[in-house]
C-alpha cells in the first residue's frame, strides 16, 4: 500500500468534528483507504491574572492531515 499524507481543508473551528467523522467512517467501512487523521496542535503557556494556564492551540486552523491511499 502506498499511503501518503494529504492536507484537507475544513471549516475553521470544525477540525475535530471532521476528524471524528472520518474515524467513524473508518470503523464502519472495511474498505476505507484512510490510515491516519491528525489535527496539528501545539501547547502554549499563557499568563492571565497572575495565573499560569496551558492552552492547546491549532497550528493550522481550518486544516487536518490525512494519511491515505489515493486511487
């Protein structure tokens, strides 16, 4: 199998729901050619009102990475 990474444009703010929809399809469709779905994120430390808070932010809002075989 020749799986490659592809970038898929999604509606901004709906990246995780798009990922869940693809993963749900993987479970129901035995012939799905998708092997991996990733929402690229990074952790950022923010100080607000003197308190340290760690946030997880999207590296590329509106995009997800999909590893699949394209036929």
